């Protein structure tokens, strides 16, 4: 085999290993369904079947969720395909994260190959395939996992563009702009990253300035909808950030830290109870085979969430937890319970 073929075979093997790590037991591990996971899944299902989000808005760019903040569109619209194929359940919602995670492993391999050669790319992909933090976020339906997936391909295109293949800049520009639709912090991180890239690669970018101008135009065009949206909805768009950041002039660092400590205490206090009630009770079936709750109501019922996904748990204990929760739900409210 040629070196190119060997690299791609190795990268696909690593991607397959990453898929196994991220998909096996995905419905049960981590146990329970957090409120954000339920909200993302519910909106994906609602948009798929009605074209409206939870507030009734028709095909929104950003989804106002729980009356608290906007959900970013990339994850929710991407989740529509798994929800359509596998139905509305924990697996289909989390599969979207797993696929973004697998794509990130491939993207890191390509970026590593451009920067450090084939061996460097495979080593980088191997590390990301097994690193705990990335595995964790690839197994829960949080929209943030879509950010590194798109960003790493944008970075790879930029790296190729400044290494003698300037046409790749035409892909890098729109991909960097797409990051704005994945996760809120991208709106701060990506401009800062691009500023640093301009300083580092100034000479190379100047040599390809014609292509660079076209790439910037494409990036601005791709980012324009989010810029207009944020301006028109600036009160809501900044609401979540202003409530949680320590940079808010109206809040001191001490006040923010105290509020966070109180919240953490409250979460720990209800962790076990929420996990017991919600981890599997939504899947209890009646004796006649009809769902105990409809799919939409089921997702709403677990939207109160639980923090159990922070726990490390084995498949055996997860199954035991599921059986215990099902038994608890049956005895506490199942219409067909004896």
C-alpha cells in the first residue's frame, strides 16, 4: 500500500474504534437524561414533524428553549435525521453527539497529517479517540460537541491553505463562520483564533491575498444571518451570558461564586432522587403494550433533568439502576401496576 492509503486505512480503523467507544451502550451510559438533552431532542422531533419549535416558531434559526436561552441550530437540525431513523428516544438524541465526536476524530487526524505528517495525524486521532473528556461529551446530547467537530475541519482547511494550497482557504472561511451556529463561546473563540492565525501566517496569507479576500467574503456571508439575528434579539441573546459570567459589571466575582456554590449544593441534594425517578420511569410500558406516556410528553417529563451523567457507572450497574427505576415507577403510579 502507498503511504496515503496506509494513512486512510489507519484513520478509518481509529474512527471505527472511536465509534465503538462512543456508541456501545449509548442509551444507558451515562444513565438518565439531562434537561438539555431532552430539550434538544424534543425540538428536533417537533421541527421534524411540525416545522415548529417548542415555542411554535416556524423553522427558527435559533430555538428559544425553557424560557432561558437560545439553543444553537447545528445540533438540533442535525439531530432530526437520527430521530427520524430511530425514533424519539435517548439513543437517537445522543447518537448525534456520537457522530459529531467521531467526525472530530477524523478531522484531528487530517489536521495532524497536514501539520506533522501521517504518523502525527494518526497519533493525534488515537489520543482524541480515547481521551476521557471527549468520550464523555460524545455520549451526552449537549450542543457544544458540534463546535470542535466543525472547528477542526476549518483549522485543517486553513492549515492546508497556508501550506501551498490556497484554494482550501475558500472552504476554511465558511467553516469558521459555521462555528458561530454551534455553541455560544465560539463567537468569542473563533475571532480570537483567527486574529492569532493572521499574525502567525501574515506573510503566507498576504501571498494568497486574492483567495483570502474571497474566503473572507464567503465567511461574512455565512455569518451574516447570525450577526443579524443577534442584533435583532440582542436582549435575549445576551441574557444567558449576562446571568452567568463573572465579567458582568453588575455582578461581583464573589456574588457569582456564591451563587454557583449554592446551585452545586442544590444539585447534589437532588441527584439521587432525580436519578431514581427519571432514569427509566419514562420507558415503563402498560400491559396492553401502549406507551405509558407519549413520546413528546415523555421527553417533557424528563426535562427536569438529573445530574447522574457525571457519575462513572458500569453497564451492569446501569441495568440494575434501570430495573430499580422501572419497579419504582410501576409501584408509584403505573396505571397497570398490581
